[in-house]
């Protein structure tokens, strides 16, 4: 790899890492708003399905990025971004904690009460999200490389979807159990949010497969990579 190619690969890695961290932190901060996922209108066991948190909107991006990093940069680089995301999330908690204890001025458009309503549950939510995130992301990377080794670098769609399906189910299940246990979300919403969240994430995982192919194809062409070859430091 030439010096120019190495510089470009490092820049792309930083951009992907930044998008990953931004998506992760944002999903943890906006999770308290829920919306109904149209056009589905399904009720199962008296529970309305497909009511999901807006926090799920940026979250699938993190799994797409870790799959790209795993495929092109390798397992070690993907794990480094995951760890960086953990530190960024806990740092955001510190900022929120300090902000909650700073009194608002009389003319502030966001009052202390409004701020507390929006970010009051953030510490517990981020903790729950981080526990689920740790399980899901590391499992995603390991399952991805398991299938990559098993298929000898072939069938990119298989490892992309199998790793994402497994990790997304674990993530959704874990975070909902913790949020319900902390009484942030009532247990009667558990089944609907679980099914709706898992199905939504699986559909997104299937839809993002062509994008993964495009990114990987471009990377291999740009940096003259052979199948299964990864960009080394």
C-alpha cells in the first residue's frame, strides 16, 4: 500500500468511527420519543406492535459500520471503535449529569423541568443501552468473523445478515429487560417493543446489505484488496 493510500484509509477509518460514535450517542439521547411504525397496524396478545423508539433510527447504522470495519479493516479495528463508543457514551452521561445540576436562568427557553423531563432518564437508559450494546456489538463482530472464516470470505450477505440478526435480537432483548426493570418503560409494552424493534432492525439489516456490497467493492478496488484481505496498520 502506498503512503497516499495509507493516509486515505486512515481518514476513512476516522470518518466511519465518527459516524459510529455519533449514531450511538444520539440513539441513547433521543430514545424517550416513540412513534408508530406505519404502514403496519398489528395487535398481538392485546399488545400493539411496531411502536418503536426514535433511538432505533440511527442505531442500525452502527452495525453496518462495524460490518464494514470488520470486512475491510479487521476484527481488531472494529473492536477499537466499539470501545471508543463506550467511552463517548459515558462521557455524554457526565455532561448530562453536570447540565442537570446547573440552574437555568429565568429567561432560558429550556427550563430545569423541561430538561429533566427529556434527559432525566438518560443515565439509566445509557447504562441499559451500554450493557446491551456491549453484548450485541462484540457478538456481532465475532459472529461476522466466524461466518467469514467458515465461508472462506465468500457470501458477504450471509455473514452480514446472520451476525446482525443475532446481535440485534440480543441488543433489543437486553435493553428492554433493563429499561423495564428500571421502570423507565412499563412491562405491558415489553412484547410489542421487542417484536417491533427486532423486526424493524432485521428489515434495516436486509436493506443495508446492498450498501455493504457497494462499500466493500469500492474499498477493494480503491486499495487493491483481494478477497478476505484486510487493510493492515
